[in-house]
């Protein structure tokens, strides 16, 4: 009776029972095996690769099983909230193809299991807390900061575990009258779980919990003994309590979250147990790591690694499909093998599994992302690349907008350069790199970047270009064009083949490769580029000739 009265005293305004909420949020009607997953970001304004990595797992699990993936905003910590961050979260994830079926959206919430903002769920948490108090499994704790610090000092002095538990939990057994007196005295209080663990157990007596993690397999950990706070003095829940209540009522089947939550798993297990709720499958993902300059693995850091921020990929102009494909590569160890066997299937056809996820630290490598991106872009038709580049430029590179005016055909030819046939060129990686890569096609951005080969003097270069312009016929096919270069090259003293030059260097000024390089630099500004003849065909006769003439 005492507990019931205390619960009433603490939560007079809470009239619903847990069972009422179970009726309001019934079991979801989904097909057998359907997974319900959620992303629970805090709206701090920083959304990073780790969020995307986790969201990707959530999305795949739900999508592959015809389940539900929802967005819940964990906004219980006022201090860390940043205006506009919910939009940033939704838009950033959407950019990478992560879409939610339910929960918070830009235009309000969608779904029957809301509210999806934790800040709007106060009375739900309080209802659960009330019932725990009623059942003697939670209690109000009036210890103030000073008292808690002196407990900590005492524990440090006597080398005991820190925290409020067992004998240190001085308010564990307060009577109704004592609680009433404290409240009347205006003392603030939190609600603590009355842990059922045994804090006095040592050695073999320590009970353990065993949880089968979806990624890590069976985890055995010591049971919780701490009387952790479930409701703060403001009535707002801690992460632990909100997680258990929400994931129960929202009928989450799989909780995918970072490894930083592993250490509090025993707390969550105890909360599920005392509330007599079925636990979801926990899936603790690996930390994202990278190799530093010395070749050591370290965690990706907000301060040191710009690539941790999702904005980085947008700003550079990575294609979302490249990032998705790369993430799958680090998420599932068998993806690369599958990709080799199925080069043309959409990545969504790959069956993602938790079992193939690494649990020891996923290694993130920008070079590998770039390699994957080359393959991904090589398969995207030029028309589609054009639209994507145009959209990206509008937002991130507006100075390039002018290049898109009445230039669609021209642009597509550029993007398609060397991409047909069995062995297509793979030099397009991300939008900003592509603009740089193709800049020579546009007079506004064309510039001579490289120098002629060392063995060619400026005078000799001019002789080459003069001969070239004299013999130039835009309608020559590729072999006729090259034969002309070879022929006038020979007349000017350049071997028709590099081999001949190597054999008798004293007989020549250089070889046909040097001649082509001089032409290449005059036309493209660079010594390395795709096929010159093809480029000239795209540039057109006038532009090509003008560029040569400019160097004379
Ligand atoms: N709000 C938590 C965070 O941002 C979510 C953790 C979870 O997914 O349970 O880390």
C-alpha cells in the first residue's frame, strides 16, 4: 500500500496504466519476420558517417523484410539541441537514399506509434515510472549534489565501485511519510530504479546476463546493480529509460546502435526485465576507424577527419550511390565478392545480413571509396550524370551554371568520352573532381597546365603545331589523323615509334609520342588526357583550331 500511495503522491496527474499504452500502441501487424528498426538521433546539428552507417543497417533490415524503419528524435537533452537540425538529419540521410517509412518528417509526423519526439512523450515515461514505484521497483531519491559527491569521495577512499547502489542508495527504503516530508520541504528529487541486482556479490557469486547480439553473438556481462536514474528532477527520462519505453511501445524489433552503448546494456536488460517487456534484438555496430599516417588504426574524429561529416560528401559531390555502395562494402564482408559476380545488378539486390558485419572496427578508407565511385559512375549513363552534375552545381558550384546553358549534348559527349566498349575509362570520381577533370572542354576554364616534354624547345613546339594546323582536316578518321602526325613528325625529326628513338636517340629530336604531347597540351592544356582525336571531335573544328593557333 505504501508504494501505491507514494506513486500517487509523486505522479498524481498520471491516470493511464502501462496496459492502456499497450492498447494504444498494439503489436504491429506485419508479415512473419518483418523487422522494425529506428534511428534515434539527438538533434545536435552534427550528422556524421556513423549515423549514416547505422541508418543504412536499419534501412536494409527493414526494407529487406517488408518491415518498418522510423525516425525518432531524441531531444531530451535541451542543452545540446540546435535549431534546424531535424531538417539537416532528414535531408542528409535522404540525400544518401535513406528514407523513413514512419516517424518524424519535414512536414510533421507520420505513423500510429507517435509522438516521435521524445520531448512530447513525458506523460508516457512518467506512467511507466509510476508503475515501477507502485511495484516497489523504483523510488524517489532526494540526495543532493553535495551528498552524492561525498558518497563518491567515500567510495574512492575505500576503493569501492562508484555509484548509487546497495547501502549507498540511502533513499531506497523511504516510507511514504518520509517521502511526503521531503516533498513538502520542497526538495528536488529524481526517480531511480531499485535495482534487483546483488551489489554485494563477489567473484563467482556475481550474476551475469547473457544477450545474443545480432552482430556480436552472445554477450555475457555482469548484471546491473546500480540504482540508475530513470527520470531526472525535471521529469525528463534518461536515455536508458526512454530507450526501453519507446522501443517497447514503438514495437522496435532490432535496436541498431553504436558500440558506445554496450557498457550500459546490463541496465537496459534489467529495465526490460522489471517492466516484464520483451527485449528487441540488440545490434551494436563497430566503431568507424581509419588508418593514420603511421598505419595505425584509430577512431574517426570530428576534429581531425572532415570525412566524418556527411556534409563532406555533399560538398565534394560524391554520388549518393557511390557512398551507399562503399558503405555496403564495409558493412558486409561478402559484398565485394557479390559485386564481382553481379556487376550489373542494383546493389539493393544484395542480401545484407547482420552476421557478415564486422564487430571489431570498420575500416574507413577514402581511396577505396574513390575506387568504388569510379566503378559506380562508369555505369551511370551520361544523361543521368549530366542531370546529377547540374543539380550538384546549382547548390555547390554555381559558378559552373553557365556551362550548362544550351550545352546538354556537348556535356553528354564529354561525359561519355572513352566510356563505351568493354574497357571503359574510369576517371570520373565525384562532382568537384569531374568539373576539374573536364574543365578544358570549356573556354572559360581552359588553361595550359602542363609543360611540353623537356626535349622539345619552344621553337620546336611551334614547328610541330604549325605542321599540325597545316595538315589538319577535321573530317579525318582516327587513323588518317594519326598517320599525318607520324608523317610530319618524321619530317621534323621525330621517330615514328618510341622504340626506334630508344635504339638510336642520336638520330632524332624525339619520337611521335612527344609530338602528340605537344598537340595534346595545346588542345587540352594537359599532358595526360583521354584520346586527343576523340576530344577534338567533341570540341569541334573551330575550337580545336583556335587553341592551336593561340600557341603559335
Ligand atoms: N540518441 C542516441 C544517440 O544519438 C541514440 C542511440 C540509440 O540508437 O539507441 O546516440
